[in-house]
């Protein structure tokens, strides 16, 4: 373009400039109108009812009454949740006399603080699965409700990968839609295959590492037929489906080897050739992670364990408590760590003897007062990290291990009682929280540990009736 052309261009712009300026002004005005920019930038205009409803003046001539604080819709519940001992005894007394409960009955009912309103029986009792309350509280305190467990695959030398168990109690064979969320070895295998493909490797050897937990996988305090009869799985840091056989019936003999075999099958489906069979191997290179999956947070695991009375899940949590406190992942270390952790929380553990975290051991002994202390700590304001102990309790007549109970119990008690069940041969227990008809909260522990075999169901029903009576009473002082 020559100089004449450039002059011509500048002249064209000059001629059109007034018209372009007018267009710009009109466009700006339209935008200001469309988007209320004047009111936003300059503080002019009426307040927007959607964003500033309090600033909108009422229509002319309309007079509104002054705002006043509304009256309470109900009488506030006393903060202490005070109970009247006579009323509590009157509520549960008829059920205490039930001969189906046997000759050893322990009953403690208390408010959220202060001495019990009712205490029957003395000394420790066989707690059965109410033991899980202690395990849950200790796990939440030591690990934290947000803690997650990792299952990883690491590169361990040329041509070998190691599946490393992180003690995820809910690790699955394949993806499932469930709550809490579940990690699975199929997803882990796909991640591993992708990582190997990026390295140009199409075949590997596989080993597995379950050394996070120590000590015997089968608790020596359990009856010898528990594992053969599929009552519980051997406890390891690496398993899938809690050691349940793929058929859905019984338990596998070696949960760690079963998990590794499942991982190999998934790895081969993902296109990687596996040389040989998986072998146990303690990895020395855990920092060379190829793939990882993570569990649900501990708070959700605790809720599920308590709701369903999950023995395997409780045993895994107990070993994690042992690891966190003493560096040892055995059942014995876990039991000791649970009690020491609870003492640190101010829970009385006098007379308590623990051999496991699930309550399967018939050698366990727990004073009902200890159960009361755990429930108070979980329900109180001083230890918010323990709240999952309460939120995980089954609701009477509705959820978990109480879904099909309380059928003939006093109707108002259903839904007002949340409790952990406990059942062994000759033992029936129930420990949890209840809210009476006046909204007063309370905690209770009910244990009958010398029940005749023929009276098992009747004894359980008597405890259900007793707990429901607390929810159906006017027990406030």
C-alpha cells in the first residue's frame, strides 16, 4: 500500500469515526440497561429483590408489624438429660424379671452425664459384639474419621510387580456400587496395565505383600471351628470381599493368595501377560508406585462395621489401631492398643480384658460401665471425631442388625433406639442410645451372658423390649 492509500485509509476512518462512536455509546447503554451495570457500578437504581430482599421497600401504604422472636415450639430438653431413677426402673422392671434372661444379667442406664439412673449386676460380662463399640471408638480416635487405606502395586526390580496390601477391609474383586465406596483389584489391574504399557512392557511376574499385619491370621482365642465353619475369615492386610469365596459360600483358606490370583486375572484381561504364579514377597521398593486405589474413610468404615456387625472389618480396624499405637499389627497389639486409647479418652476400663476387636472371643470381658463411657464419649461434644460410633448404630426395627427386631416391642420405642447388638451362644447383649418421649437422651448397656440355648431368641426379645421401653417412657426427672 502506498502513502496515498494509507492517507485514504486514515481519511475513511476519520469520516466514519462519529458514526462508530455513536454505535459504541448505544451498545454501552444497551449493556448497562441489560445487565444493570449502572446500579452495580454507580450505586444507582432499585435494589434487586433476588439478591437484596431486605433492602426492598414495601409498597406505599402498607404497614408491616415489627419482627419479634417466635415462641419455642417445644420445651427445651435439659442439657444434662437428667433421668429419674424410679421412672427408669418402672419402665424396664417388668422385663428384668424375665427368666429367659438367665442368671447373669447386667443392666446400666444413664443420662449423658452423672451417675447411672439404674445399675443391675456387678463386674465385667462377656460382651459379644458390643466389643465393636470399643474398637470403633479407638480406631476413630487414633486414625481419624477421614483416614483412608491404600492398596498399591509397586515396581520391584525388572519385570516384577508387587501387589501391596494396605489393610483395606472392604477391597473388592471388581467394581461395585455400594456404600461406603469400595476400591477393587480390577481397577488396580487396569491402572497397572496402563503404567506397564507406557513403559513398553507387555509381560511381568507378580508377587504380593501382606506383611502390614503380623501375628497369627486366626486368633488363638477363637473356637477352633470358627474358620472351618466360615464364621470368620483369616485376617490379613490383603484380601478381596473380606475373604469370602467367589462362589459366595464359605471363606477362602488363604485370602492374600486369593486376592493376588484375582489381581492376576484382571491384569491378563487388561492385556498383560503374567509369567508364573503369584508368590508372597516383602517389597523393598514401596516408593515406586505404579498404581493405587484407596478405601472409604475410616468414619464410613466404622459406620458400616457397626451397622452390620462386621466381624472381619472390626478385626482389621483393631490391627490398624495396634499399628498406629505400637507399630505392631497383630491382634494382641490391637487389643492392648484399644484399651490404652480408651483410657486416654477418659473411658473407664477396670476389669476389661480383650482378646480381639470383634467380640468373637469368649474370653473377652467388659464392664457395662465401660460401654456406657464409650457411648457417652461418642455422643458428647468433647470428642467430635467419635461421632460415627453413634451414627453407625442400627436403628431399632429399621436398619442393619436391628432391621428385623423389635417386632413385638413397645411401638414408641422403634426408631427411638439405636444400639449395637451382641450375640454368642449363651450371650445376648444390646448397648446404645435412646430418646424418651420427652426428648431426653440416654445411654444403656444390657448384657445377659448365661442364657440357656433354648431361651436364646426369648432372651433377645426381652432385651429388645427393655430398650424399647426406655424409648417409650417419660423418664425425665
